[in-house]
């Protein structure tokens, strides 16, 4: 079975609470990132799920050199 770039069968989905713990921020901050389109998410019922690779990518892009 070949894996295509859009295939998420090997990716891990995280809850907002898991993302918040991973990033060491509040759940409200994660919701803001999702609603602003800065962090891609999938809506499942009334909750959101975020791919772990998208969290890693967001954090990688957020690094900056301080001084």
C-alpha cells in the first residue's frame, strides 16, 4: 500500500488539550491559533483534532533568533 502526501493514516491526531500541554500554553491559545488559521485542525463533532506533524511544523516555523 502506497502512502500519498495527503494520506493521514500514519499521522497521530491530538486533542486541543494535548496540543496545549505539548506547547505549554493554554487551551484558549490553541483555539485562537486554530480559529485564526495558523494551526490546521479537523473538526470532529464539537471538538477539534490537530495532526501532530502540524504542531511540530508550527513550532519549527515559530523559532526566532533572540539577539
